[in-house]
C-alpha cells in the first residue's frame, strides 16, 4: 500500500511541471548567496550587480532582501 502511494506521488511530481536541475549546472561554478549563505550554481542563480561586482542569489526573496539594505 505505502509503496503504491510513494510511486504515485513520484509520478504526480513529474507531471506537475517540476523538473530536476540539469546535471551540467550541478558540476558548474557555485556561488554563496550573500543573504542566506546557501550555495547556488551559477547557471541557476539570480543575479544583481553593484558597480563591477556581481552577486548571486538562490531566490528572489534573498535578492530583494539584500538589495533593500543600505550598503
């Protein structure tokens, strides 16, 4: 019974538009989100620039929080 629930859940997960990150992104360059400290692959990160420096973020929430602080 539980095995059928688990496999049904996995099938539903795949059909709802969720996808696994590309393997190449996982092997790519990683950056630490300056807001939360999580590491994120460059290919998957959101970015913000300040002068010549580029910052990489795991989410819009982290990027927006970081940008809202006076630096």
